[in-house]
C-alpha cells in the first residue's frame, strides 16, 4: 500500500514538472475527487463489514 502511494506521489511530481497548464490542474482536481470518494466509500464499507462481523460473532456466541 505504501509503495503504491509513493509511486503515486512520484507520478504527480513528474506531472507537475511538465508545463501542460490547465490540463494538469484538471487532472489534479479529478484525482483529488476520486481519492475523496474512495476514502468516504471505504469508511462506509468498513462500518458495514464491522457490523456484519459483530452480528455473526453475536450469533455464534449465542449458539455455541
């Protein structure tokens, strides 16, 4: 996970060094939006998975 993030940072830095102008800004905004959506989605998914495992744990504790 950390290596992927470092690769991502290197890619962003190389894009920043290029003088593409407006396109670079648009790509950066899209990437930021995708990262924000992924973070929010993962938090919701983690909560759902935690709730499901809690239900299974309660059911197993009751039955066993």
